[in-house]
C-alpha cells in the first residue's frame, strides 16, 4: 500500500490553524493565576514596586483587546492578532535571510563551482 505524502503548504496551513485555534479559543481557559515572575515578586514582597509599562495603555495590553466588548472575544482576538504578528515577523525575517543567502551565493558562485576551481 502506498502512502501519500503531505505537502509543505498543507502542513503549514494545518499548523497555522492549530495556532489560531489555540490562541483564539483555548486561551480563554488558561489559568488565571499570576505567571512565574509576578508570583515570585508577590512571594518575595517586591510586587508593589512594579511600574506601568510605556505601552500599558495600548490596544492589546493585558492580553486583551480593549476596543472589543466581552472577555472571551477580547482575549481571543488579542491571541489571534499576536499569532498573526509573530508569524508575519518570522516569515519576513526568513524571507530576507533566504534572499540574502541567494544573492551572496550568486555573487560568489555556487559551492560546487568553488570546489571544482580548487
């Protein structure tokens, strides 16, 4: 019996779908207890020295979209936007690095040509 291979595009789309579902829907059920750093600062007694961040009044501060009503929708939208922004930045960086590598290879000749010349 032959097995059909899954293409890279299908795999990437599936991974994107899983990331969006986790960020958009499952994140609502995450533990509401403080994260590690906040917990340590509370336990050690220096939590009151915390200062507001410069972007603390931004549209997605506090893991929610303050311009959308409802905790579930607000948190889900913030998660989805976060996934899209991170993937866009990572994809853009990968594209730039890949293009730069092709340009350097073209300028210096391929690795095979350099080995043959030696």
